[in-house]
């Protein structure tokens, strides 16, 4: 089956949560982000070839996070952990589904969707976890041709993600800072707001007076 470019394919509609349920299919208007870990990449640069490679795409090993369903804390706890974080690259899902795989077969020009955006959630993953995988529409090709087609698809997918940005420009809510290789911060530190002691005391005084008044009744 050749999946039309831009369509939601049957694989993307399957429930892929290890416990069932989950957040459901990934809608075209959603944004997903690829978190860049390790030492490759830099803020303002594009994704490196190894971040979206033919081998990883074929195995469905390119992990993404559904931006509207994850916070900075979620990314820190479930993705970064003790690793070094460079940043993240985000894109609207419809743009990923617009990437086409093109090849010639029996003298005919064939076109299929290049990659599926799957709501894959395995044990230990956050519910916002997703993955990129080759579309079934061209997995039947011979090894040499398949490699050529996947290489072209991966290059287009990397372009769609654009440049690497700070994680706190993509995900919301404050979280502990994450060091990067450039000794800057992937997540900006949030300074604690000072407590208004006078205001808090006045509230407690009012409550105490109210309780005393109730006891005297």
C-alpha cells in the first residue's frame, strides 16, 4: 500500500501505548520536537545527519516529544536525565507528513509518504513520546534503492525541523537547568520569587481574628 503524502496512514492510527489508552493519534496541527543530546550540534545549527539517519528511520528509533503534552520537567526527567542537552528542534507534524519518497518502479514514477509520525509509548517513556519511522509504502524496495530513497527522505526531514533552539523556547514551565557543552544553559534558570512577608502575615492575622471571633459566639 502506498500512503498518500500528507494523509494520516493506518499505522499512525494504531494504539501504540504499552498500557493501552494514551494520548491518541498525533494530529497534523500538533508540534513535535527532537531533543538534541550529546556533543553534536549547536544552537542555531541544523540537525546533523546522524540525528535523522536512514538506519534509525527504518528502525523507528528517532524519538520525538509531543510539545503540547510535555513540560520542561518532563523533558528533563524522561529524556535528558543525566545526559548533556544541546537544545531541541521542533516542527508542525503536517510538514513532516508532507515529505515524499520518490522512486521508479517498472518504468513508472512512484510517490509515497516518506515517514510516519507514530505515538509510540513504551515502558519508561513519557506519554508524550513519539517516533519517526519509514512509511510502509516503500519498505518493499530492494536494499540499494531503499537506501537511496531513505537517504533523500532523511535529508528533507532534517530540513523541515529547521534549526536547533533552546529547550525553554519550545517547552513551557520552569525546570532545573541543564548544562550544555558550551557551558551555557539549555534551560534558563528561573529565579524564585520573594515571599511578601507583610502580605502573608496580614492574611494570617485576619484568619486568626476570624477564628477568635467564631469562638466567642
